[in-house]
C-alpha cells in the first residue's frame, strides 16, 4: 500500500512539473527548464571558414545555471524549434487568453508617413501571465514573427546578433512599462488579456502608445529577476540627445568597451573623458574557432574595462550620432563570471586619438 501511494505521489509531481513547464512564461533553456536569465551570441556567417556550418545560424549561450562554464556552443540552429530562444517564445504562439505579450522592433513594420525616426531604436519581447513573465532584449531585425510559429529571419543571419532574456516576477514586471515609455518602441504585435490590464497597468499603457512627455528624458532604475538578481536599466527618450554609453560609463564610474553596429553614417569615435568609452573593432572566442570584425556584428553590448567593476550591458543603441536622437536603452548586470566571458572575447579596440 505504501509503495502504491508513493507511486501515485511520484506521478502527481511529474504531472505538476509538466503542467508548470507548459504554462511557464519565463526564460527557458534548451531542455525546456526555466532559468533566471540567459545571454545568446548569434554568430555571423563565415565566422570561421573551416567550420561546417557557415550560413550564420550558429550561436553560443550562457544561462544563469551554466555561468561557471562560460560560453557554450549550442548544437541547435537559431532556426530550430529546440533552440532556447524558440522555447522561450512559445507563449506568443499558443493563443492563451490569460496572457499578455508585446513585440516591438524598429525594423519590423513599414512606416510610410515619415514618422519612423520618432520611434525608439529598440527590439524586444515582453510576455507575462498573472505570476510574472520575461523580457527578451535583442538586436535582430524583423524578429520574432507575431503569427503562426517561431522562425528566424534570413535578414538576421549575415551579421552577429545579441540577446538577453530575464525572467521577472509580477511585482517587478510592470516596471518595464515605465521603461518603454522612454524607449517609445515601434509595436509590431500585442495581445492584452482583460484579466491582466489591472495587474500590469504601465505595460498596457506602453503597449497602447504612452510615452514620456517631459524632462528628465532619461531614467536609471533597477529590476530584480525572478531569482533575485539585480539588473540595472538605462532608458532614454529621443530628447536625451546624448551618447547612451557615456552615460553608462559615468553612472558606473568606470571605463567601458562597446560592441555596437558602426556601419552607419557618423559613427561615434572612441572617447577618453574621465571614463573612457572605447569601440571594439574585432571579436575572438579563444575557446571556439571564431573570429570576426565588428563590421560583421550587429550586436549591441558593452563590458567594463576592468574587473574591479565587472559590468556587462546588453541593449538597443549603437554608437552613432543619429542614435543620440532615438529612444532606447541597455540592461546591465554586475557579475564577475559573466564579465570574464564578455571581456575575454574582446580582440581589438579603437583607442582614443591623441
């Protein structure tokens, strides 16, 4: 009898776990297990010419559970439904009534009335249910699709791309709505459950077009992940009209190295004020056979120069003059192991001109 009861209890636990996984709105790893956060580095095509897969669908990742291992080369393609990004984004495609999500992307909708430049240079996904959700910050144009099922665009293959996913509990998630009023993102798609309007009023307002209308035009705030990690967010409206990364360096009181898309008109040179902001010129993974120029990398991340203040930031904005007049931001985590992972792949930097 005791064995019978134990067996029943075992199956009940299994069923509850399956139900929790199926209903979870949070960052998931490749096994479908919830994680507190993860980062993804999608490699550019031909990052290594002798590598068997060269189309640009390979990626490396680090999760909150694998942090000590550093960069892990995924066996999955970024196209795959088994990738951690695809598994995380499943809530977008299952048509659940009691969920909220919004997809925003400055390269995702045709704007023909000349107002495109007034929207933020920002790409991401926010998804939630009554318990919490996740925020996926990324650099991929035309991603993700808002209908049918997960897929990855061909336009995102050629260049490197960055992603950050953070699982967030209910009491912290609505802060994202306030952040997005600074960004003024271009909303590509949304679903807002009537049941969640009162739970996440600021997110709903941002999804419906609310924007900041008076100074200050920037906001620095902290958000705790579901696991209790404190992330720092820098949010700027277009009227901030300054280099985002100079603000980051001054706020953290440390010099930083920035990897952003510099193939634009009027890219900003490295600057050496009290705290340096230095452009990265090339990336090299010592543990993997990958090396590429920043001209092949559409990522937007920064890492502090010194481990004394081990910050890593992943976000939306490039270091270019016109980007000073676009809303957007970056999300930062202070962590020595994550810092080592990013600092170790910086190959060459552009020093300040004397």
